[in-house]
């Protein structure tokens, strides 16, 4: 028997304005802005996402629901698929995701779901580029993860096939 340890790290800022990169601050704002156009009449839980590409292009997305509940899609995947369909030759370098849920002291904001983590990982592999993920909470705090790999250890990927 052997034990395999794994770890990752997340940076936490009380306000996204504290990020020392103007592009990162703008991306967080873009994700908050994208929330307003979510179509979420069933959950009433709006999520916004904004992606930055290697050429500086910003692609936004938000959650899209349906009366047939399982057909809905998360904000992150709406943005990721829009990006990879419209800009197939550009690396995705950063993704911000925002929710409005008010957070109690020390509470973690809603993080990307497992399916979105899997798609983020696919995009990292496809473009050979780690994606920095900014998770923006309802109190404007931001949690920064430097790769989807940190959110999805022991993942299934093309190397598993
Ligand atoms: N949702 C997202 O957009 N992103 C996530 O990472 C988790 C959940 C959406 C899906 C659904 O429209 C609503 O939030 C409630 O689950």
C-alpha cells in the first residue's frame, strides 16, 4: 500500500479590486455584468462568466435554463463553448465566474460545478494553457485558482482513453 498526497492552493482577496492586474479586475467586473442577462427563471440563481483570450478578446456567458430542467447550461460552459466555437485558434487564459449570493463571514462563494470543471480541464488540454479562474462572490470577494487541475484532481481526460 502507498499513500498519494495531493494539494492545490487558492488565493482569497476580500475585494477583486485588490488583484494587481487591471485585466483581471476588468474580467471580474465583466462576469458580474454578464450575470444580469442570465436566463434563470426556474432557479432564480443568476450566474455570469467572462473569459479572456490570449488576444485580449473577452467572451461572456451566463446560465441558460429550460422548462425541461436538465437542458439548462451553466454560465461557465456557455462562455467556454461560445469562446471555443468563435475563437478556435485562441487560447483561453482566464475565466471569471460571478454569483450574487451574499456570503457570511468566511463562507466560500459558489464554485464551478463538476461538469464545468471537466470542460475547463478539456480547454486547458486543448490549448496547452492553464486557465486562471476567478470565483467572484456576492460580496465582491474573489477566490483565485491557477488551473482547472487544482479543482479536479485525478480527472478523466484524453490521456485516460
Ligand atoms: N450554475 C452555473 O451557471 N454555474 C455553476 O457552476 C453552478 C450552477 C447555474 C445552473 C443553474 O442554472 C443555476 O445555476 C442553479 O443551479
